[in-house]
C-alpha cells in the first residue's frame, strides 16, 4: 500500500464528511482551482455576481 503524505494521512482518519470534503478539495486543486473566502459589502457582492454572470454568458 502506498504511503500517503502527512496531510492526507491526517485527513483520512477523520469522519466521512471530512474525507469527502478533502477529496473534493483535492479534485479542485488538481484542476488548477484555488479556494477563496471573501468578506464583501452587498454592493461588492452584486458586482462580483454580475462579473461571473457576464463570463458565463460568453461561454
């Protein structure tokens, strides 16, 4: 059995939800994505949503 890196070994000993979330996070990272958490004003939220809406329309 291959040896897991310390970070993965630690995660894999968690409960089922933690394991599922860790697998999802790893999948997103492997696709080159980066998780961001932001605190924004309601106006900034509208602007961000508008920006993403415009990008989706282009695709």
